[in-house]
C-alpha cells in the first residue's frame, strides 16, 4: 500500500457524508483556471445555483499530506472552516463536498475584481488611490473576525485578499474580501505547537520560519507586511532573493523603515505597521484589534 493510499484510509471516514458533486455536469467554466499551492481554481456558471461562482478543487495528495500533520487532533477541514466564516468581508463558501473523482471541492462566492497581489505587483495605483486606509481597515476587520472565531489563518498575504469593484469596466476598488482557509488551524495549543512551517514565505513570520511556538500574532506579522507592500509597492525586506529563502531575512536583517520609502505616510500609521512586522513576537503589536482601535484616530493613510 502506498503512502497516499494509507493517508486516504486515515481521512476517508468523513467522505461518505460529503455531498457528491459532478463538476462537468454542474459547472459551465467561464474563466481560465488558476493553479495554487494545494488546489486548482476556476470561475464558472453554476447550473444549480443559477449564478457565477468560484470553484476550488483540492489536490488530493497535498490535502491529505497536510491533514496528516494533525492526525488525532480532530482538525476541521478547509471546507468545514470556510463554511463557518460568515462575515461581509470574507468571501462566502456556499458548500463543500467531494467530486465524483474523489477530490475535495468548495463552491464559493465569485468576487469580481483583482487580487491585492495583482494591484501591488503591477503597481495599479488607479485602483486604490485614496482608499488605502479603508482597505487596510477592512483587511484587519476580516482577520479580527477569523481570530474571534477561534482560528489562525496562517496564510495572510496579498494573494488572499480580493478587491471588490462595482463592475469590470471600473478601475476603482470599493472594498476587499479575504479568501483561502487551506492552511487555517484552530487557535488551540495542539495546533500552535512548534514544527508546522507552512505559509507564503515572503509574508511568513519568524516563528513559523524557525519552527517555534505560534499564535495569532503570526497573522499580524503577515498583515503588516501586506500593508507595507500596499503603501510602498515594495517588500520591507526587498532584495534580490524572492524565493522561500527570503523569509530567513525576517529576523536576521532590519526591514527598511516604511517612512524611508514613503515619507508622506501618516507617521502614526507607519509606526503601527513597523510594529506589526517586528520580528520579536513579544514586541509585536499584540492584537489586530489594537490596530483597528488606533487606526480610528487616523483620517488618511497619507499626510496632506
């Protein structure tokens, strides 16, 4: 018996209760598919729901290898976690199940607009000019809800925030929604133990990189890096290395001060963001709600 067969045996207990979904019969694909770290995603017209949806199909082997790390801990699956996330700033998950080929599948709200990653990489200022602080507050509110719900997202990065736009013809962002709970775990001691090094390296906190104890502050670090990139279109540890090895710099070299790259950012906001990306977890901003509280005293991301 192969390792994959063994892992399927471990996790097949819940499969019979999952809804069977015939992907080809139910969905009319309308967008080019995108491949992620652990899944494939495409936009389609849902013949059952009579609307466009996002469809995420998990790679069986990668899914089962990830879940195997938490054997015996009764970890909820991505679909189970995503279904719990009922917040206006989090993309809705309508249902989760299993395809007729045995793959885990999530059917989600289709959010029209570019990812924050696309905005940052392409420096698409026309989308976000004047609304940066509003977007940061919305990202923080979404993360606050995740933490209040008893989870650590563990993959906060620009790629996992989708900008909402009034329609496809308007290049202006009206809001943002958090997506992707593939690496999310409960914020309880068994899931915060050292050893789980997963995430997006350029946004990964030193605790994860060094396989130390973790808590919700790993998300605060990642969100701080995201905020920094949103305001400067550069990474705090910008360098020639853009692979996973770049994360090793997060506690071995100083990040470039945000005000050095954008002197027009409100100093109070800049200080908060630099505190969010503090490598020493005990000196980092203690909670995302602290950011929300302090940001209420600021009217704009930039000084006039």
